[in-house]
C-alpha cells in the first residue's frame, strides 16, 4: 500500500476549530437521575428549589426563645428577670423550631438561671430575629438553585436534597468507543510474558481514564490486528452502535499498514490528517455517519496529548460545558530547549521552587517515552512561531500536579544512582511527604546546576586521579565561592556489565580493544566516564580504538539495557544495575557517591527530611539489599567553604 504523506497539516488551533465546530450541536440527550448520584454531572436545564430551607424559623444558638420586646431595657445596672415557668422564655436547642409567639433567642452563655430553673436573669437585650434562622434564609422555594450547564459538586448534592429536589435532569454522559489496533499488540495478563516483537497494549486504559475525567463513559473493544477489512468492519459497527464518539488507536501515521485515514475517508469524511503539534502530529479528525471519529496516534505520549487536545474538550462540549484550563506559573528554564519552527511543541517538565522562584527542567522527549508522563509535574508549550527557549529565560508552565506538591519538590540533578529512586520512595512515605525529582545529566552537569542555582542537590562521583579523592577538587574548582555540604550517600561497586555467562570473557579494560567487543559508554561529564577515562589512561589505552566508545547513554540502567538487548557486549556501570537486569558483573573499583548540597538549603524542611532518611536504619538496610553498595559512611558530612 502506498504511504501517506502529510501535505496539508493544520495548526492545533485550526484543527480544534474545524473539529469542534462540526459537532457544535451534538449535545447528549437529557436524563433524570437520583440527586444522590449527581456529583460530577452537568445540568441540562435550570434547577429550581422545591422547598425552602429552613422550612421553619429555627434557633441558631442554644439558649432561651423570647419575644425581643420583653428584653428591652436589660443592662448591667438594671438586670432583667424572665419567667420561664409562665412561658415568657422557653429553653431551646440549636436547630429546633422557634415557638410561634417568639422572635429571638438569647444565647445560653448570656443567661443566669435560678437554682430551680424557673427564672432567668439577663443583662443585655436582644433584637428581633437575633440568633434565629428564618424561613428561607438559605434557600427559598421556587428560586434558581443552579443554571443550565452547571457541573454539580458534592456540596451541590446537599443543596439539591435540602431544597427537596429528589431528582435532577442532567446531560447523559457521552459514550466513547475505543478500538485498539495493532498486530504487534498483546493484552497483559497476570502471568503473561511478552514475545519478541510484541508490545503490551496500554493506550486504551489510559484513554479510558482520560474519558472518565472528561465526564464520559468509555467502552474499550478487543485488540484488532492491522487488517484493513477488520478495522473497517469494527469502525462501522462502533459508529452504528450507541456510541457518541469512536476513537481508533493507532494506525493514524504514514506507515504502509496505517489504514485509519483511508477507512474514515471511505466511510465518511476526513476533516484533518496531520496537526502541527509534537507529539501528536499524525492525529486524524473525521466524521462518519454524523459521528466524530478520531484516529489517535499509537505512541503513548502522542496518544495522550492528542486525546487531551481534541477528544476531551469535545466530550465536555457534548455535555454543555468546558474543561477547566490548568493553572500556570512562571519559572526559570534550566536548559536550552531548541524546537522546530512551525510545530507547536509540548514538553513535559519537572519544576520546583528554589529560593524565591520556580526552576523548571525538561524531561527527555519522545512520543514513546512513557516515563515522562509519570514523572512530569508541569507542561511547557513552545509555540510554532518559536525556534525554542533559551536557558535561564522565564517561561510559563502548566501545572500537572497541585501547586503545593510542586512547592515542596526536591530537585536533584547530576549523576544517576538507583539509591535516588529508593530515596524518593522513602521521602514519599515521610510525614509530610516530599517528592524527589531527579534528572540525569552526569556529575559535572549537576555541579553546573548547583553553580547556576538550578537544583537543590547534585549527585556526583567525580574522581580526582591525582589525589584519589572524590568531588572535593571539582567543588573547589567550580563552586569555590559557595558554602557547600558534601554528604556521602554510598560507596558502590563499579565494573563491566556483561551478558549472562560473560560469553566474550571480558575481564579488564584491555579486552575492550578486541574486534569482537562492542562497548556502550556514558556521556561526557559523568563520573563513570571520568572513571573509565582514568582507567584507560592508567593502562595506556587509546579510547579511539574502542568500538562503541562514542555511543553514549545517560544512566546506569540505560547501559544495562543496551547490554541486555545485545546492542553492546559490555558497559561500565554499577553492580546494582547489573543485578536488576540479571547481567553478569566484572568488578573494576569501589567508588564514593555523594550528594552536593548548598549550605543554605540544609535548613529547608524537605532537605532535613532527606538527611534524616539517609542516616536511618531502614534506608541503609534497603540500600545494601540491592547489592553492590556499602553504607559505612552514609550520612557523613564534609563542609567545603570558600577559602
């Protein structure tokens, strides 16, 4: 089949306008539901109170019900005694009906009762209707409770019931049929193993969750193979069912087996195929038999972004409402972010507060990078008119998490270590919890982030070959004007990660020179790269002779994956990463991994919590259980102050 080429892509705004305007009159039908189940639903007509609340005059305080006129003249100089026995004053509790001949309540705290309870002395008058909830004070029968297109909150449900509205008329929740397609996809079962070349289908569950967030009811169909006739049959059946919208995931791109656009065009009309947004460019927006049909991209990040930008807003519109726009904050950008002109780019970010401002760092990009969805707490939109954003510039980011959580996020930039993930888990269990957001740019990258006030903490294991010390030489060189606390986190084993059984019998750095060995390296500036280069120099080995020396990864786990997948025969990393993926390990050296913390941050509650966890027994026990770590100096601090 001939491949599709995008010749007429639409901007995000134009695509939204074309799609939404086509279904502007597609409101879902009305339905009457029990008010007790109405939270989250959208009213389809005005809601009028049937009863007043209160429906009777009631006491707003515990005390005595009286005629206000009977209390006039009471003062400290002229106390007034009321006769309870004759009914001049009547004891009453909060919320109880006011006697017909009374119009005020004296608070019990302002009453001196006689020993026999037959008389009450007061020293101040009350005015008419004081401390009384009058009929209809809160709600008056026949008044408007809620207008059309109002999203009912849990508190609104209480108002409905109080006003005597046992039922309420709302918009029916739109039904969305989600059809996952792909011959490579398999369903996950508890004991499932994934054959080579197959992928666990996860998009439909994510899209279903987003549909629920938009107030819709999702219906996920079984996986369909990339077969033209099958996709066409299931799409047509879905359109002719009770669904209000059909979403096909994936098959929207330009591959030879991407049939969605062709099928939609044959059965109806393609309004848009290709949007100038990234991720999400292959999105298809169409109509079949007067129902919206969306060809949703297959890569997870693209699928979610496309669904958020096109499907969720239309689902809300079908119920007569709009989705709330996410709040935004201004933040300083920690790195340059180049972007392709003409494409609106969405970058997921990690943001935290440092001093009096927010700092934001980009997560790795890629339509299939699922971890960016789980780790991000903010989103940066780079307009199509821009070629990117410059480091240290002010940018507006949309909040993906509550502001309070972002305020107390610990930014950790620098070298990667598995202990950081463990530390994050312990911090989330702390009371109060604190998120730890780590980005892996190598030890030197972490030191530079400290220098530029772009992080709270930097992980580092930079060896000074001359002195044999770790980190202090580099701190004095690059952070010489700063008061720094150097906190030992762990000692750890570094060595060569190799496949199970070490089939190529790699034992030393000299083995990296062999023609049959492919190496995977860490990025320049990382402590592991510094260690490797030191070992090569010590053994008089020319790095250019090592096959794969220029191939770089940014974490120990990424190196381990490269070895596991067969991309490389060996990579330098930590024992814990090798164990995690069941690789063999050839020890090279033990090194110290430290946390670099600017001294002023030591008094922050979240840093105090972190340091308390580091020295705790449960944390140390969990670290050593991973293997390849020693906690003999964990938590020790060294202060490095300007000379």
